[in-house]
C-alpha cells in the first residue's frame, strides 16, 4: 500500500518541479509584483490620511483668513459706531 501512495505523490512532485523550472521567471515576477503591492498597501493609507489633514487644514485656514478680510472691509465701511449699532439691533 505504501508503494501505491508514493507513486502519485512522486508523480505530482515531479510535475510540480518541472512546472516551476519551466516558468521560474513568471513566479519571480509575480513575487516581485505582490511584494510591491503589499508594501504599497502598508504605506498608502497613512499618506492618504496626511493628504486629507493637509487639505482640510488649508481649507479651514483659508476660510478663516477670507472671513477676517471680509470682516475688516465691513468695519471700514461702517465705522466703529455703525458696527456696534448693527450688532445691538434685532
């Protein structure tokens, strides 16, 4: 019974060895591509978070600076008294 079990295993092992020998370059390329993709999967999410943080910071800071500009223009038009009266009126 041992002889019958080892024959299919030996045949399968020989076929596998031949396939790897014949197509070793494809296996190498596949390994390199999967390694690069794996590293990208590790590196890209933190970079995405960094880009979103920078974008939102830029967006909020530009909004605040534009709001300050608009407020200072309104102050110049109304004067200090006009600004005080405008805020106290309903």
